[in-house]
């Protein structure tokens, strides 16, 4: 029963991973970081304007980091909900999830699901 729940959680997390804008958010965050490094290294820009630009870039980086954190929590939500629900009925679910066999099982299930889904969608 525990392995079935872990497999279902892995499938849900894999589907979330394909639908959530993780890569777009990470790319946007990396672009803001590179812009801020460019402004810091620019000798043509005055310190006054650097202060203004860096404060804006830091706000954008904070918002981007918080968005990535929320997306990561959303990605893990199937495991959080699934293990909590099953642990009420079958104690020891957390132990199976955190063991190397559980991690390998979840990885195998998610990878197989993504591969099969990509073949079906094409």
C-alpha cells in the first residue's frame, strides 16, 4: 500500500513539474542577476544610479526567489498530502519515503511516467 501511494505521489509530482513554470521562473531570476552584475561592473554608471538600479534588481530577485520557493512547495505538495493521509492509516510511510529505496522508487516512477506521457502526447 505504501509503495502504491508513493507511486501515485510521484506521478502527481511529475505532472506538476511539467505544468509548473519552474524553468521560466529560474531563467527570469538568472537574467535579473546577470543584469545586476552588469550594472555593478559598469564604470559608466554613476553610484547614484547604481543604488537605484540595484535596489530594483534586488526586489525583483526577492520576488523571483519567493516564487521559486512557492513553486517548489507546490511540487512537493503531493508527497506532503499523500504521506500525511496514509500515515494516519499506515504508520511508517515517512520512513519508506525517506529511505533510499523510496527515493529510487519515486524517481523510477516519475521518470517512467514522463517518458510514457511524452510518447503518448506525440
